[in-house]
């Protein structure tokens, strides 16, 4: 059983130098990172610019040409050494503050049990719960959009129902089939290798 916690968005973004090999150019499969060579290193935090659609713009217009940058990763964690033709990227992510510890983290680095509002989806009512909010949860097997659509939904043309019905206040959510819902599953979630439930703020 894993206790959940809320992530609150800040207005600060963390920028990273990233090297990776696109899947179309993979010469060898990486045993890490989902099968492709990838590595990043943080280099600065900047103020992000909130957009009307709920997204944030992370400034990059102060960056010099890549040849002048220091700190680029040279190797993937598996040992692969990047070559000149591999991708160079300035990668930025918004920082979130953990409600239980105050620690700052990105969504990508957050551990299982993290819950966060996906405010950029809240202008579309069919991606929201009855409170008008849209929530994601990081499970041990990957990210789960609680207010989203199940892959095995039996009512794909009905946007009024919810495949998972969310109850309570974060982080003490319970998700089940008690409400207007479809016949998909029994309120459980399958994400990667994880299959379980969200009950009273705990992933079981």
C-alpha cells in the first residue's frame, strides 16, 4: 500500500541539457529509458511564463549556440557514448512542490504516489471530474489520468460518463465505479506492470 501526496505547481522551471537518440536512428537498444539512449543534466532554474491555455512557456531565448554550452551529458546511463549526430536539446520542466515534505520535483522525477492537477485540460469538461478539476496520479507502473478515458471503455461515444469515478479531496481520493460510468473494469487501473486501486488516498 502506497500513500499518495499532492504536488502543487510553482512558476519556476528547471532547464536541462539533454542528449538522446531518436527511435528512428537507434543502432542498439538501451536496457534503460524505455529502450532508447537518453540522458540529461540540470543547468538552471528560470521563471516560467503561464499561458492562457494553462500551459507554461519555459524561456530559452537567452541560450548561446550549443557549441558554447558546457555540461552536456556524454553518455547514457547504460554506457552508450553520444555522437555528434545524436540529438541536442534544451529540455525544460515545471517544478512542483510536494505537499507532504515541501521538496521540489519535476513530474518526470516525482515518485509513485504523486497526484497533480492537469490544469491545461480543465477547459475541456470531458477530461474533468464533477468538481471541474482534472487529476493525474503517478503509479508504480506509470502516469494515470484519473479523469481520463480507459483504453477498454465500453461507451466511447458518451462524453458524459467517467470510466473512473473520483470521490473526495486530494490526496485522500477514492476511485471506483459508483456513478455514471461504463462497464470497463471494476474501478482498478492498469499502468505498465502495475494493477491496483486508489482507495482513501492509497494505491493498493
